[in-house]
C-alpha cells in the first residue's frame, strides 16, 4: 500500500496513523525512516482504513501484526 493513501484519510485518521507509528517505533527501537518504520506506516494505514480509531489500539495491533510477519519472512 502506498503512503499516498495516507492523504485520503481525514485529519483524525492521519493523526491516528502517525501517532501509532511513533508509539510503535519508540517502543521497539525502530527508526521512523527505516524499512520497518515504513512497513509499520503501511499496516497502520490499513488498520485505520478498516475502522480503528485510537493510536494505542493501532500501535498494539502493529505489535501483533509485525511480530507475526517477522516469522513469515525466511532468513
């Protein structure tokens, strides 16, 4: 999903996505501008488009989703 989709959200949705990604990156020691940070942004956009409304819930969902994804990616 392109980050341009972020622009289709209303102000509340944009704030939710950016806050959730900041929370998740801070808690996990990930740079916002890293590959994982970009992945978190894409997932957060999808979650907000699906109806999630609070940054804390989105950040928690990011923890679950991105943890599962790391085990799906072969080393």
